[in-house]
């Protein structure tokens, strides 16, 4: 399962902006992007040409709340 999560994240090294931007939520201002790795979602930001992965959460979780807590 770990390989199923890590492999798509490694692709972000070449294609940093390939993930979907978060829109329509209070996290929009932080420029988070997400990659769906069923049944998980990985959340990341691109800052100064570096990909920073913040969390990988199960799709059933309240990701907006958990991401807000992790950036405080």
C-alpha cells in the first residue's frame, strides 16, 4: 500500500502542478493541490519550486479541518 501512495507522489517531482487545486473552501488561499490515490488524498503545496506534501488522508476524513490544523 505504501508503494501505491509513494509512486504518484514521486511523479510530482517532474509534474509539480499536475494535482488538482483545492477550490471552494477556506484553504484556497494557501494554494493547496491534491492528488487522489484511492482511497487516499495527498495534499501538497509548491513553494519555491519544491513540492511539500502536508498530509495523506483517507477520503472519508474531514480534510479541510485537518489541513487547517496542520498549517497552524
